[in-house]
């Protein structure tokens, strides 16, 4: 593959934010046609920044970009896409009220003034058959699942003629099935000679699909090597990659100390919940979570997990049965950008989002600003959050660091029930280790409801696992080593 | 070379905002100049005349300040409300209710003289706050759009005032005019020198601006406002009640408008008269005061002065050149139009590119 000329080269790219944060430091990157190039690195290593520069969202402070050997300068995403570079972001950028076709048409050139949507729908069909991307052009974005939204984002980029497709953590929000489907699409594109840059924290995926790997560390290239140069055995290969990324060995094998169980902190009995369309999303399930245990909810997304958590946290009415929570709830929501944080507010302001009424942070009328600052600093230190200060807007944090901020806030609350939805989404392997330890630590004074799409996470942490399928739950009690297959089958309703 | 207009993702800097605003004022003046020419008036002479009679004269300046008082009170309150996406266009009615309540205190209450002025402000505040509070109840209970209710309540307030001045409150000493009786001296606000600046209201307005600044930067309420204004979903997650927040905000904003109404009757008119004379659309213009200031209450001081200047300049033109009042309205409309246009323009940039690019 290295014999062909690179379609794209980045040379000595440096990006400095607000005069001090060196997000990228003399980075070089070569991408060849027909290559799937994995870009790895710790949270805050500069992956998203580098790709934002490549796709015209940011301008590099230093360095050059070459396409087919010719220097190019992108002043806007539009110019990048005109040159064949398109990016699907870590956080999607679709207009929820519009239809699929409308979203795809937005900003597309060369459309006639009247009836542009007909043309779009025609072209869409073409793509759908070519890449097996089934999607309904007339559907509105808000009605779509995350996986479907991602498809729309990908089509949006492809239809503009991208030859280099950038995917920023595309799989962290997908179910295993959807990941398989995505990979099939990527392989088709690769066969057509397109280049794909793929950011992920999941090392298994890297080994499965990538041809070449570049690892960033603290803004610099720490390693750049063909995937074939990595150890053949999966476990060894993962360890090797993790070492290169984090600079130390990562042991994702948590020791679970025994904790005595206390009273039930969550009691769910014959619970019945309706979804937005009025049909039964949760059909009479019962379980309880006791202080000191971790109860996992696993299942393919859309089998009632969302409404269940909404009902427990009081954001959705229950239509039958009962749900009793003893004490306070700490809640790590899956939607970290719209729900778990307010990106335009500062880190300090976000650090008290769920606790600002606490007497440590506010009196009757006023906030206690000094103690809030102290608190935010404490969280940053405790969870090793990479931030230039507590008064910078949270939106400047990298995806994983924002997740750490939310985790830090909710884990330090002393709640009696902790609900953690996909707690390690978007975290690098090093921080996953730390978060797992913190969750186990929480058992001392709380019961934990862990909602995870990652079965291996649930198997590693939980004492009991409830598999949700079509609004019903089947409960398995650990140890799970001889039940893994059964759990897997239950997840698909068998 | 070709060029293209594209969206500028960056938030415009203060310098950009300022220069765009100044530029839009110039453009508006140019267009208005054309209208003057059509009336056979030399625009250059007209502008020098207007400037010398407004910014260039003590009386003109004092009038600008006096008209900025109600604009500041209403504008600063609205700034708070608009951050919660509650579209209150009812400041006009809240002003009138404040004026009405203050009139009642001045004419029909039995407060001792030294308490009269504080009471009159207090009543103005309460009346405005109640008028602002009702639409929030209607929205939270019955989901009725606040745009409709606040607007309708302006008319209700207007007709209540009309009814009172034509009926039960019609002055005995006013020889058939639709006024109330004159306020007693103890209910008249002190003025600065021989201007019409009723300084107690001005001071209240400045205190309000400071208070709103403090609310937004360090009060719990301000924190709640910021969270729900950025993301309603995060607000629910944090357990913030949207309506509770809006209740308080509308009480503050309605109360502030009520204070403005009280100030107008007790400081300027010393009686209750036709609503259009009491308010002259301050409640609507204040929407622009709040909007131009974006989210910074301190800036409302500048935007209120700007709007007051436009008002006074309009009056001057009408008096000096005998232009019909409609032309003055068209001119103020043009200025506002260009200001709003510039606001939109700031969000775009022009990118030049060579043909081969
Ligand atoms: N707009 C910005 N302003 C200031 N600093 C920023 C901005 N965007 C990113 N940074 C900083 O640059 C660094 C790199 O961020 P980047 O988003 O590229 O990380 P990342 O490798 O994508 O991490 P993650 O895996 O967590 O998504 C971080 O320290 C981040 O705080
Ligand atoms: Mg990132």
C-alpha cells in the first residue's frame, strides 16, 4: 500500500488554543487511497483538533496540507469538501426538525432552484443501493436512531464527492450490529479507493478494520505504523497499542473486592412505561438494587432501557406498577452534550449542575462562587481532566474530558443510587480503568444501576445483569463466565 | 477574483459589533437624507440642526436622558426575560398598569406625605409585576402562548386606563379633558434643575441594571436562567423548574416596567392621561434596547440612550422642519431596520477566492 502516493499529507501541523494549549504539535500524517487509517490517542491528545484542521473547521497555526502532492489551504469546511475531504463529527450536526433529504440538501451546490428535493431523493436512492445504506429520505431526523443519524451524516459527506472520509469516534454511540453494518460500508468505500480516517478508543476495532495506525500523545505523533506490524494475538496487540497511547501498561482487569450488601435503594415492581408514541416500552418488569451491588442493564438499544431510566429519574410518568428510590440519585446520562452538561457555561458552572442547591454552593439567593471554583478545581485534579482553567467554557473540553467532568461530578455526590448510562463512552483505555475503579468504589455507600451497551463492561463490573428485550427483563446472577452465551442470546430475544 | 458570503462561526467581537452599529447608523442617515431631499430639505443642514439641538444642547441632552429612563427600566428587565426564551412583549401594558397604580396611590390613598413617593413606586412595581405574572400562569396552566397573552394584556391595560380617565377618575378640575386631577405636590418626583429628569427613577433604573448584572453573575436565579436558556434538557436534568424561573423573571421584569410607568406619571405628567402620551411605545422600543444589548445588562445603558436619542431627534425634526409625524416614524423605522440588519450581517463574512481555487 505504501507504494502508492498519498492522497493526503499533513506536514508539521501545529495548533495552539488561547495562546497556551498545544493541541497539535508538529504533526505529520500521510493517508493513502484505499486505506483505513486509525487515529488513536488519549482523551485530549488532539485527534479531533487535527481532523478539524483537515476538514476546514480550524486553521492550523503552522504547517501545511497537501493533496495529491499539491499544497492546499482550507478556510472553511466548504472548501475542504470541495477538495474531497468530509468529516462526520463526534457530535452530529444535523437539524432535527428537517427530513433526511433536506439535511442532505443543505448547502449542496448545483441544485436547481425548484424541486431540489426530487433530485436529492434520486441521488439518495443511488447511494442507498450502492452502499446498502437503507434510509427513508422523508423521515425527520429526530425520529431516527443514533445509528441512522450517523448514516445520514455519512451520506451527506459522500454525496458531496468526498474521497477522504473522516469519522470521529463513529462507533461509540452504535450497537454492535450497527458497528458491523458501518464496517461493511467502510470496506466497500475502501475497495473503491477512498481513504478513511477513523478515530476510536476501541482497540478491538482498530485491529479489525485498520490498515495503518497513527497514535497521538499530548499533541505529538507517538507512533505511526502499519497494522500488520502489530502483534498477531489480540490481547498482546491491544496491550501494545495501549502502552503506546498512554505510556504505561493498562490492566483492564478489575479486582472486585467483596462489599456487604445493604438495604434496597431502588425497588422496581411490575413497572409499566409508555413511550412517546403511547405504546408500551417497558412491560411490567421487577427488580431491585441494593446498596453495595452493581446491577447491569444490557440489551440492544431501543428495547426499553431509555424509558426505564427516565422513569426512575422522574423524567417520565409511570403507567403502572411502582418504582421506589431511597435517597438521592446520582445520574450520568448518555447524552452528555445536551443533558449532562451545558457546553456554553464554564467548567465551574457545569461542575455544580446537579448540586447547585447544596448549601456548600449556594445560600438562599446567591451562589458561593469561591467554593464553586474550589470544587471545580478539586474535580479537575481528581479525574485528571485536561482543561486550561475552571472558567473556560465546557465546550472547549475534548469529548472524553467532558465525559470525565460529568463522571467526576456525579461520582462525588454521595448519592444512594447511582445510575450510570454508558459511563465509559468516548474514554481512552487509561481512563476506563480509573472509572471502573471509581464505580466499584461507589458500592461502599450506594447501589449502582449500570446501563451499558458494552457487554464486556457489564460482565466485568456487575453482580447481576438484567437483559432487556422488547420491554421485558431477564435477570442473570454472577459469576457470568459460563453464562455469557446465554446472555448474548437473550439480547436478541432467544 | 470572486467572492462568496458565508456564515462566520466566530462570535463577533465588541469592536465588530460597535463598528457595524455605527456603520448602520450612517447608512440609515443616508437613506433618510434622500427622504429629506424629496421634501426639499438639505439633509446636511437637517443633520447639523438635529445634532446641535440634541447632542449639542443642554436641553436636548437632558431630554435624551429623561426618555432613556423608562427604556432602561423596561429594557434591562426584558433582557432577563428573553434569556429564558419567554417572549414577553407586554412591557407596554406593564408600564400602563404601573402608571395606573401609582396614580391611585397619589390621588386616592391616604398615605402620609413622606411615604407617598415610596408607596407610589411600590404600587407601580406590584401592578406591573402582577400584569407580567398573569401570562406566565396562563402559559404554565393552559399552555397559552405568551406572545398572544402579553400582547393582548397591553390592550386590556390601555382600555382600563382609557376607561378610568374618561369615567370614574376623570378630573373635576380639568374642564372636560380626559385627565385625572393633578397629583399633590408630595406625590411629584424631584427633578434635576430645570430639566425633566426625575432623578429618583433614574437612580432606581441604574440600581436595577446593577441588580440584574448581579443576578446573572452570582445569583442562583441567574444560574438557573443560564442553564435553561442554553439547554432546556439540561435544565430538567438539573431539576430546574422552567416555570418557576420564568415566574420570578417576569415578576422582576413586569415590576421594572411598572416602576417606569410610575416614574412617568409622577415625574413628568403629574396626572394620568391618554396611554399614548404616557408611554409613547417605550415598552415596544425596550424590546430593541434589550435585544441590541445582547446578554449584557450593562450595555442596556448605552442602547437605552441610543433609542432615546432617536426619539428626541425625531421630535426635533418634526418641530424644526414641520415634517409630518409619519415621516419621522418612517425615519426611526429605517434606523431600527438598519440596526437589525447589521446585527444579522455580523454573523457572515465575505471570503475572497481566486477563480482557479
Ligand atoms: N476550541 C478550543 N478552545 C480551546 N481549547 C481547545 C479547543 N478545542 C480543543 N481544545 C483543547 O485541545 C486539546 C485537544 O482536544 P481534542 O478535542 O483534539 O482531543 P481529542 O484527542 O479529540 O480527545 P477525545 O478523545 O477526548 O475526544 C484539549 O486539551 C482541549 O481542551
Ligand atoms: Mg475528540
